[in-house]
């Protein structure tokens, strides 16, 4: 089994490294109470858009420190926060995200 991966786009390596570092969690899965949609829309400029899925919300974050700031913003907005979980993506999701972006 390999422990390093490289993604090549247009003859350039656009992502390379061990799986753990490449698949670092950049998405939060939230289970929230009443008022979640409105509160998430208010904080979207800082944290990115939220996507509802199966009674939960998925929010893409840019860095790890955003988790605490997002939770605080929701609590300050009187939204019950029942669960916050970092969700690491799959290798396939990484490939699609990198392939859709511009070459680096």
C-alpha cells in the first residue's frame, strides 16, 4: 500500500504528500437547532457557504482555527449547537477539488 500520493494536472504536480496531510479536515459537519439557516447565512462571508444534508450542515473552512470561531458565532447568535465534527475528505474528493481548481 502506498503512503504518498501525487496529483498531476497538465503535466504539473498540483498536490503531493502523505495521505494524512493531504486529507486534513477542511469541512465541518454541524448538528444545529432552530435558526441555523439564518445564522449560517450571516456568517457565510467569513466561513463559506453552508450546505444542508440529512439534517446536518456542512461548512468548508479555510483553517483549523475557524472551528472555534464558527461555533462561537453560532452560540452568540442563539443557535443551539448540538454537535461539531471535523470531516476529512476522501482521496476522490481531494482529486476532484484539485482538478477543478486552477493549476498551481
